[in-house]
């Protein structure tokens, strides 16, 4: 806190902006002007002209809004050519950019996807009449049409046509529409493989941005992947020919009797799924034939497959870095755009609080006045009352902080009477002691062994008897006491702010519910009892590596979820295709002519006086409805014994069905390899980061700012002028509190969790400076942007030079 | 070539060395001196005293030899505490450090390992009487005793005891000795699991240094690996308990009826080996039970297993770097030691050629005089006739270069008469043209498709008929013509110097041999025909990525081979244990009481008038002799259906046999993960390297040096003095050649292929300087070494500073 000028400076006259919002120019041209809005909204002439006209207040509001939109675009990585270009587009943009609209988008997409549960072949419980589901589909499609028309209004026809994803969506929409109408008219479902394309509606949702990114990354990794895949297939063909020559003279070998069989079996061998079996007939004849298989597996499985992983991993790494770079530069450009809209002609070197506050009103409407001021102060690194462009570059890092007044009390019970204080203080010390912690670990370990032994002794029978075992009650009591002590000792807020404590709490709660279920004999809840072993997870707090792993896991979770969703989208496409072709193909005893007949057998024969059911069960792995298809596809993903499913279906249809299964294998291989590469990358990155920053504690980003009473009063004055009653009331509360404790200033803490972007910032520290320089050089070579904001450009150049010199020295 | 002084400077008097060889001091003390040799061989007093005594020539020879030994130790990463400390030890050291001794070591180790082929349970063809193989074993063990005694003589008893690996070897030797004698006395084999320890003799061989490194790396990667493994097993136990509670009420589910079964089946599920089957009974009863399995596999297989890879990969990376660092510093220290033995008191700032030549005579006896001089010139970067310590640090990079006079002729046929020259020139241009290359690719592609179609048309029957197919002859003729053209156009030497041409050549040769085999109906060689498709591999020259991949593959090959050998050593241990416990346990129809009875079935029943043999073949996967065991273990490594082998053996022995299979799975998982990590690391490293050095061509390291006639004559003078006849004759040949062509100087090219170490040097360029500084700081804090070589230390410090400033600027 070096800067303690009188707050009156915030109240200076707003002046006129350096650059006018393009919507504003549009509004004025509507009034009779003649400016070419789209092509050069920011020509000096236009600015000059607008500045002369009145209604400065209105001008500024427009500027705030456009700056906020720029910042949003920067954050969401929306390209600037989709920036709304006039007031009409702005209205559509605002309509299409709020959570209600997003939710509508998502729910229609989900509705369309879920329809396949009810369309033939439907899940038995959810079957709907053709009329019903076709109508539902038409309804959903109409909603999509509405969404698209809003988007067109916002983007304009030209941009709409140029936007590839939107165009694909429009085409799919058209096809779906026609098909839905055909179904409705004919009142019967035809082969509708195009249903597989429905996923595009989900992918296009605003909330599925991560999925889109994943898909892009997968497609970008494809070229090198395909190269290595060709190598793999090439060796497969060579070995298939060799295998055919070597083993087909052996008539008891069904795997290599034709070249096609030879190829298929070596493809399956690539997945190891038929391994010792495929070798056995030839091995029985000549022991040395195992060399063929060992060489094949060594080359294909152990070498080329790993090479595939290496290539994908490397490409992935490279793409991640380039993505991070482009995102960073995109944000930087967005900030520059916004900055130009917020500086005044009188003071071109920075943004005053008044304008910053105006921006935040649009950018984050729910932020309260105190937080807006704190964000402004956190951004402002210099001694002036203005935020310069250099400071403003940190906007995204600072705006996410959650601000809280630094508490003066150490414990929640500090204000209690002496006796109570001492008791709670004692509990607090006890709870925080190592002895207490290790005692609890011991209890959990004993509990774990107890459960193991108990389960081992329990051989079959009814586990869920009315008698609650006493050990259960004892351990639960201990956990209950621990929970109570911790809650009272630390205070409920602090207790629940730790993820581990939250986990303890919920597990204990579940165990308690389980006890209730046992005691009151509530059948449907018996599964809660089964969750008891989860208590043991608490032991993982013991070791640092596990804590690291679990922390990384939680950090990765959103990304993992989006990868899982991507996989599910592929599953959906394949499930639809599978259902259209293979529904009802597989049933008990269906494949008696094939080599995998045993797995599909269902025989019910009587031995003596007992009925023995011989079941192969594989007929359950079918494509009869979408849920079954998903399970079948998961089995295919796991790969083991997938050829049984393939051969079963093939024996009932044609040889070409194998293509479906092989393509699915290759697709999942791509996705899985990328998932593995992602996990590898994330963990290796994290471990490198930890190694680089061994000393620094890793608990989020924290910023401290002090606010004096005068400053608050000054801001209240400002708000009073603009007659913002709620803000004034809020701020006055702070002043009252300061008065109550007799303080002249309050310290606030801004906190947020560390994101991958923060880590990357630190890892690529040196390179980032190079990128910035390169970027600003490019900017310089684009005179129109430069010329539009001379104030911005002048502060841009020395900044990057200065920052660079800091890193070098 | 800036340095052109008169060569007479090389002839200066050797003077007396700064530091005397420790053997020499020992020799002198033998004459009646009283120096404490081992503790402080290099005290100033000792040096002073020795220098006063005569026989300077003899002194120098000793110094050369010790310096050469230091450099060898640096290269082989032998620790300096094993440096031979006196003349007796030196004799033993020299005896134990030559290829004859190494070969003896290797062959005894191999003999011991191969004995298990002949010992019961032996491979039927190779069975030997107990008396014979026990005698052979005793003989081999006696040779090992001899080797160890030589080592003890060289190391001295103290060091011998301290050297861990040698001590373990001695203990194993003792046990083996006793057991061999017991076998010989009792004339019957007892359970000898200790035979598994025989591998230690192989591991300890000089030639198996890479295997030792791998093993060390595996053991170093273990701690983090075990942590994650525990996490894996922990989740397995939790899920086993859950699974037992959930599925044991279902009596048709054999997989979860007891806790033990539940555990075993979830362990197998971890390898996906029993996947859809283990789910099927519960899935048939309640479709939602698939959630349990999907969650289990997602957590264990797709998350924790990849985490395992990430952790191993990260540790591996880290270890590789640390290993490289320690090796680099070790070499540096070795060079410092050698340097101190080679500088004279008169000229403490560098090594003269005379002394350098003396060193090389011991270090590389087979190097010719010309190469020695060229190496010296390549090292010498300064204008003085002495090699300073800074230059000497490049010793290992330069000494590996192969020197050749730069040829003045472009083609081999330049000296031929005009007509012949023109013809060959034409062929040369043709062969190098793109059209020719792409024509050949087309031919190969057509050939490939031809083979594929031909094979596809050929359904069964005798492929190896007497009629040679005409297509075969046509294509072979084309390849033959190509080979001829290339050989004549490029000259045989240049043609065969490219790996790809070598490959072409050998494949064509094989195809030709195949044709011969077909034509003359030689049954045993028919397999050569089968190699025809390998021709297609030539297509991979087409794409740069493939060339890169294959180049990397060849670079990796030695390391891959050593990893494979490491795996084989583990196989050997497990094979011995397996044979001792499970030999003869599995046979046709052995396991009718187990769940995997079908796989071991062998039924020979008559249907109608045909005999149908129903074979499960799995009884072939046994431990009946060491070769069978290896195949079985490979099948266990591939993992698919490994539980059938496990259950078969378990049903014939006890439940505890499962432990053997599970431990084997975990061990191979470790080794395989490390192999994957290694391949990943190597390729990612290579790709990063290529990205960093996109412009530079990557064809080995080349150095150019010019030698003038006067220099050669000067060196001849030098050699004449020391009366080295062969060297003089060699050098005179160069002078004669120069005279013949009327040149005053000849340019020589030094060439060697790029090693991983070179790549690492370039990748870690910046860090290496830091390591050196750190290292020299440490040196400074060790006064005895410093004080022994003041000349060296004074040149050491400014060097590192200067080098650093170069990198920073």
C-alpha cells in the first residue's frame, strides 16, 4: 500500500473515450451519418465526429458493454471475427450469451440424444409410439432452428456461411428434419444411420467447449498417428502372408487356412485377444513356430504400439503448448481491444476506476462494489490513480479472485467466555496434534483389517441380518466422536473447507445412514453398508506422494470428464450404427456354425434329477438397444475376448461386419492413446513443476490488499453521484464495521485455486516473453489496429522490452 | 589450420613429469624406499624424490600406462577406488582387462546358464547324465573361482570386501559349489532353486554392463512404482470386498463366491484377461451390475495403470539425466587424473605430442601413427604445440573418430579411360535420378500387390511346387538389374556404405537364394521363399517420418537388446523356479475338476467313421523343460488368458501357486513399463532434438584436419629416435603419396556416428556448464587432489568461467 492519495481523484469527469464503441457509431449512422461501419469503425474521422456529439454518458455505457464483450471473447477463445458488429447483432449476441440460452441449447441436444432410448430398437421400459417420438424430435429440431436463426442474426449472413462448424450443423439439421418428417408421414422407422450425427448438436453447445477442444486435438494428432498405423498394418500384411505360407499346410490349424483368416487373426493378435490359442495348433506341431508369434508380438505390440504412444504423446505435448500460446495471445489482444475502449482522450495513459467499474458492471454483473474496487486496486501496480495497459494485462488473473476481509480472530471461539474458550482451545490443540491424527489412522487401519477378516470369515448367507454387528457400532462411535471433536475444535467452516475433512464427513455420514438402514431393516438402502470399506481411503493422507496424486487427480477431473464425454460421443455414433445393422442378430444358441459357438450356448439339460444350465452368456453382448450397445462397446474397448463378439455377429451377418469392429477398435485406440498421453502429460508436467518449485507451498493464489476508510468514503461519493443505492449501502456497511473496531483500514484477502494455465505460465515463463515480443512485432506490422489506439501502442512497446530485460538480468 | 610452426618442437626433451605413476613409486619403494604408497602416492615429497632418480624413460612409460588406465576407467564408468594401487595389482588388472579374459568370463557364465538345458528336467534331446553335467558345472565354477581370485589380486582384499556386487557373487559361488558337490556325491538332483541365482555370473560380465545399468535403473524406479502399486492393490481389496457383498448372493456366479475368489478374479480383471466373462453371470441377473465393473476398470486399468506409467516415465527421465551427469563428471575427473600424469614440470601448461603418443600407445594399441597424430591435432585448439587441459577434456569425443584421407576423386571410375568414364557417369546420373528411384518404388509396390493377390488366389495346397512362377523371375530380374546398376554407378564401397542399400542387397540376395531353393527343390531352404514380402519394406524410404523412426530404431537397438536380455534374465530365474515346482504337473485332461478343464481337454472320439480330436492344447504351456518354460512365461507376459495357465497349475498343486504367477505378472509389469518408458523417452527425446535442430543435417560427427609435409617429416624424426620401425614406414608412405600428387599437405576427415551421449550433450548444453562449475567447486574443497596438480587447477578455473560467459552472452 504505497498509494494514498485522496480518493477524490476517482471522481474526475469521464471525458470522451479515445475510441467509440462500434454499436454507438452504428446508432449514430442510423441517425443519418454515412460511416462505413463494418469495414472501419475506428477511423479517426469517425471518432472525431462522434466525440463532438453529446450524450457522453450513453457513449460510455456502450463502450463498457463492448469492452466487456471483448473480454468475454478473450476468455472463451471466441474469434474476433464473430464479434457483433452493430446494435442489432449486439442484441442477438446478448440473447445468445446467457445461461438460459445455453441451458436451452444443452437440453435440446440431450433430448435429441436421449430419443434413441425410445426409438426402435428401444429400451423395453422406455418404448414410445412412433408418433410420439417423431413429434418430440420435430419439436427439438425446431428449437435448434430457432437457436441457429439467433446465431445468424448475431453473426450476419457472411460470417455465418464462413463459420464451418455452424454450417455442418445446419446441414445435419436439414437432413434430420427431412428424415423426421418422413418417419412421421410413413409412420415407420427406416434405417436411420444419420441419427449418429445427432451428437453434433451436443458438441456445438457452449458448455461442451472442452469436448470440442478434445476433438480438435484428436484430429490434429491424427496425421502422425495414421503414419504409424500404416506401418503397423503393413507389418501385419507381411506377417499375414508369411503366416499363411507357413501354417496353412497344417490342416488342424483353423487360424491360417486362408489369407483372410490369417489377416483377421493377426489383427486380433495385435490386441493379444486370441493369443495363446492362435499359436497352439502350430505350436503343437512344431515347437519352433512360436518364434513367428514372438517376433510378431515383439514388433507390433511391444514396439510399434509404443511408438504410436510416443508419437501421440509428442504431438499432444506440442499441441498443448501451441494451444496455450494462442490462447494467451488471444486474451492479450482482447485486453488491448477493451483497453482502447476504456481510456479517455484527456488521460490516454490508463483507465480510471469509474470506467473500470463500468466495465465490470457488464463483465461480471454479480460482483459487489467492494470487490470491484478491490479488483481495481489489485490490478493497479503503479502510484497513479489509473490502471495502465501493462497492469491491465493481468485482468484475467485478478478478476477471478474471491475477496474476503482478513479475519482478526484466530479461532471461531475467541469471543466466547473464558471457561468455554479454554475448553475449546484444548479441543483445538488436541485435534491438531500428531498423536490424535496417528491414533485415528491406527483406528482406520484396525477397522480395515477387521472388515477384511470379518468378510473372510463370512462365507455366503444373508449378510444383511437384523443384528447390527457390535464392531460396526464401536468404530462408528469413534468416527462420530472424531467428527464432533474436529467440528468443535476447528469450527464448522474451517473444518469443511478442507477437501479431506469433507470426505471424512461424508463417509461417516454414509456409514451412519448404513447403520440406520441396518437397524430399521430398510432393504433398498442396504448398499450403503457396502460402502464401509471406503473409510480406508482416509489412510492415503499418510503419504505425500498419494496426496500429490489425489490432488492432481482432482485438478485433472474436469479435463478427464470432458475426455470421457468425448469417448461417449464416439460410443453414441457407433451404438447407433451398430443398432441399425446388428439389432436382434445375436441370441442364445445363435452361432452354432461359428468357431465361438460355445460362448453363445444356452443349454438346459437334466443330469440325474438336477437341471443343469450351461450358459455362454455372450448373447447378452448385443446391440438390441442403446444401453446394451454401450455395454457391448465398453467390452470392445477393454479388448479382451472382443473377437468372440465380432465372430458371433459376423457368423449371423456378413464378413463385412468385421469392418465395423475393426474400425471401432482403431477409433478407440486413438482416443485411448490420447487419454493415456493426456494423463502422462498432466502428471509429468505436475511432477516437473513440483521439482522446479520444491520450496513454495502449493495452496492456490492469494493476494492481499488494504483499503483505508477515506478510500471507501470516496467511492461512496462516486456511487452516490450515479445514484446506485445498493452499492452505496454495501460500502457503508464496511465503514460502519471499521468504525466499530476503531480501525482506519481493513485488509482483504483475494483467493482462487491454481489452474493449469497458472502452472503453464510459470513453466513457460521465458518463452512467454518471446511470444509477447513476436506478437507485438506482428501488431506493429498491422497499421490499422495500431493507428486506432496510439495511446495503447506507445505503452505496449517499452513494456515488453522492460519485461524482457528483467528476465535476462 | 592456423598453426604452422616447425615440427621440431615435438622433439623437445620429455623432462620429468609433474606427478609420478603410483606403480612407479611402488617400484621404487620396493627398492628400499619408505613411502606410504596407498594413502598418499602423490605427496610433494614423494614426487620430488622420485624425480631425482634416474631412468626417465621408464618413468614415462609407467605414467603413460596409468594415464591410459584412468582414461579407460573413465570410459567404462569404473569407480576410481578400484584403480590398481601397485605394480602387482597392475599386473592383475591388465590380465583381467582384455577381451580374452572377458570372453572367458562370458563363456563360463553362458555355460552355467545353458546347463539348465541338460539338467533334469532337461530338454529331451539334450539330456545328460548327472555325472556329466555336475562335472561340467564344477569345472565352470572353478573357472569362476579363478576369475574372482584375479579380481581380488587386483582390488586388494579391503576393496574386494567393500565391492558389493563381487561379494554377492562370491556368496552365490559358494552355495553353487556346495550344491554341485552334493549333487555329484548323491548322484541325484535335489530341489535346486538356487540355480536361479546363476544369472548373477552373466550379469557380472564386462560385456553385460548395459544389463547391469538396466537392473540398477529398474531398482531405482521401484520405490515410486511400489507406492502406486499399493494404491492399485488397495483399490483392488476394497472392490473385492464390495464385489463379495454384492455378487455372492448370486449362486450361479462362481467368480465372487468367496473373498479369495473375489480377490483373485479382480486381480485377473486388472489384466482384463477374464473381462466379459467375470461380469456375465451378474450382468445376466441385473444389467446395472455392469456399473461395478466399469467403475473398477476405469479406476484401476485406465487411471492407476497409466499413473504407474507416468510415474515410471518421470523417474526414468530423471534417472537418465542424473546418470548422464555423473558419467560426464566421472569422465572429466578421469581426464584430470590422466592429465596430471602427462604434463612435465618444465611445461606445466599442456601435454606435448610425445607424451600424448605414449598415452595412446597404451590406450589404443591398434591405432596407427597417422591417426595418433591426427587425434592430437584435432584435440589441440590453441596455437601452441601443447594440448591444454581444456582441450584435453574433449578426449573421449575425438578419440573415437575414424580418420581417412579426403578423396580427391568424386567417383570410383574417375581414373578410367574416357569411354568407360562416360558410360559409368551415365549410370551414376541415372541411378541418382528421382525417376529411377520412383520407378523402383512403383515396381516394389506392384510386386507387393502381386504377392498379395497371388497369395489370396492360392487357397491351400502345396505352395512349393517345382514350377518357379514367372512373376517371381521377372521381379527378381528387375531387382538384379537395379542392384547391378547401383553397384556400378556408385561403386561397391559407396553403395554398401548406406544401410538402406545394404538392406536392399541382402533382401535381393535372399530372394535369389529362394529362387535357387525353388529351382533345385531344396526342402530345408523353402522358408527363404517366404521372405519375399520383405521386399516391400523398401517402400518405407519414401516418407521422412518412417526414415526417422527406423533410424531411431537402429540407434535404440543396442539399448533395446540389453533390455531384452534383462527381461530374459528375469525369465531365467522364474523358469528355474517354475521348473522346480511345476515340472510335469500339467498334462492332457489333467484339470477336469477346475473351471478351465476345457482348455486342457484332449479327447479322441469317433463320430460316424471319422476320428475327431478335440484339443484344448493348454497342456503344452507347461514347465517341463527350460524351453517350454520360456514359451509359457512369454504367454504370461502377453497376459491374455494367462489365468487359464494359472488355474490349470493351481488345480494340480496348491492355492499358493497363484503367488508365483501374480508375482511374475507384477515383475513383468515393472520391466515392461520401464521398456515402454524407455521407448517413449527415446522417441520423445529424438523428436525434441529434431525440432530443436531442424536445419542441421544429422549424419554423424565429422572433423576436418590438414597435415603439411613438414609436420609428417617432423614426426618421422621423432619416431626414428624411439626406433619405432613400423610407425616410421607408415608415415613415410604418406610422404611418398604427397610427393606423387605434388601436394604440400593432405586433408583428413575424421568421422564417427552420433551417439546418445552427443545428443544429450547438445540437449543439456546449458545445464552442463552448471554441473562443471559445481564439480570444480567441489574439487576445490578437496585440497589433496588440488594440491597434487597445481598446473591443472590453475587452468581449470578460468576455463569454466570463460565457457560460462560464452553461453550467457
